[in-house]
C-alpha cells in the first residue's frame, strides 16, 4: 500500500500490452509498477515492500516464466496476491499457487479489474489461511 | 538371456507360456535389435518328444517408426499451442491499443466507435478461446454465446440491476467460421439494443436465442425497449447494421426486424440443405 492505495506490479514482456495493463491498473484506482520480465519483477519486489498484487503474463523471456515467478513470489513474499494471464486458454489451476487467479488472453478490462478487486478485498485469500 | 532360458524350460514343462517377451539382441559392432519372443508348448499328444512353437519378431524398425510418429504428433501439438498463444497475444495487443485510444480521445462519439471495435475484436477472440479448448475445431454455440454476452454485459452495462442480457441456446456445435459470424451478429445487435432501446426505462431485458433442428437454425435478439423509430425519426444505418446485413447474406440467411410490443426482435433464419453443424471440413 502506498498512501492508502494498493500497489500492483504488472509483469509483461510485450510493451503495448504492458502499457494497456498499466492504464487499466491506474484507472481502477491503484498504483502501478511495471516489469518486463521475472528478473525485473523480483528486483522491484526486493527493493520495495509495498507491493500488494502481482499481475503477470506467463510466456516471457528470462530465467523464469510467469508460473515459476508466481510460485517464487508466493514462496518469498507470501502476502502478495497473484493474478496470472496467458494466451493459453487453460492453465492447470493446480500449476498455480493456491489462491491465485487466472485470466485467458485476450482479457477484458472489466474482468481484470473485478479479479484485482476480489484478490485485494478477499481476506480469505490471505497467506495465513493458505499456509494451513 | 538366462531369464529367457528359464522361461523356455518352464514352457517346455508346461508350467508357463511366453507372451510378448522382449529382449535386446546385443552383438559386437552391430546395432542393438529389439526382439519380441512368443513361445508355447505344442500339445500334440506325444509325451516323450516335447515340442515348443517359438516365434521371434524383430520389431526394431516398427518401433523406430512409431517413435518418429509420436514425436511428430507431439511436435504438432506444441506448434498448435504456440500458434494459439501467438494469436491470443496478438488479439491482446489489438484490444489494448483500442482501449488505450478510447481512453485518450476527447470525443464521446469516437470513444463509442473505439469501444465497439474493441467488442468486435473480443467477440472473435472468444471463438479463438473456445476453439483452443475444444477438440475437432467446432464451437459449442451455447457456451460461446453465453460467454460473449457475459463479457458484453460486463463491459457495457453500468447498472446490472437495470439492464440484463440472457442467452438461451440449443445444444449445438458449429464451425469456427460460422461461429465468428454469429458472434459478430450478436455483438452488433446487443450493442445496438443497449445503445438505443432503453433511453429512460427503469428496467430492460435483452434475450439472445439460438434454436437448431437439423440443418435449420434461427438466431434472434429481442429487447423489451422502446421499439424502432420509424419514418423521418429512423436513424441512418450505421456500420453495425452493415455488418449484420453482410454476414447474414454470407450465411445465406433471411434477416427480419419486427416490433415485439414492447421492443424489437431481430431474427436471422437459416433454412438449409447445407448442414453447418458438426461440419469440420477445413475452410477452403
């Protein structure tokens, strides 16, 4: 959280889609941060402690894809909520960390905003519960 | 080889039978051959001279061919997945550009056009999503229209308690090509109804229906709004109307627009000897 607003980290390698996602996050009233791959995302997560949600693509160049990144984040920063988007129509839910949400590309703006609200508002999805 | 020898002994004694026993034949300076051994005791009534019927088949080449075929099938699946992923990503780029443009423009009218373009792209994308999860290249029309109308409603209806869109469709699968046309027609008609049918009503409902029997099918979009203005009040036909008319012609359908008291009902009827259902021939 920063000044009472949730902070959302957008991880997406395609610049135009990333731009769109940033606008989407901002128009939903959140603070947006951007990274073009998993390594950059991890650097940002290490550098600042106020990221509430990571919204990540799956297929990305670099050392980790979005699924690996999601698991890495859940492992290292358990409170950070996870929203994963991919061009694959179905990703096995079981391949994602518990409590994360998935959207198939191309996603509608409303769909993403609704899912971000659900993740950020839903206390049941907090890490304390998931770790049980 | 020791195991085979003991199995053969047991076969001769009548206590075992060898079925599809695999051995690798290893010889110096020669390639390993995969052999399949079958053996059974011949019961010819002669108890003193026991005979065994033994068959050895060299399956090395057949196995290699099967492996190549498996690799090709796997490669094809990976390529297909890669293409689907690329298509989805490209559609996402187009959708993102249209939404960003819509956010930037000042004119309300232009913004409306950009949003409509976005809806059209998303309606085609929904077909793509369905195709990538359904085998055989066909689209479950009920699931598709429901998903399409849900997403149109989510992005266009600000007060869901006031306006609703419902879908009632028969269980039918149609080809990708036809479902793209049906999706675009429904998109145009639903956008049109949401825009014009309910200027001041407290509530309104849009009903999308698809009925199929044999080669005949009917698609209808009905609203309970104010009905169509007539005479000099009738608006000029827009791009949406043009798209609906062109696609209807292409599908060899009749298009009928009538008052539904209250509201408007648009029906697209296909009476056909050509059965579009379950037709999975590749597009020419």
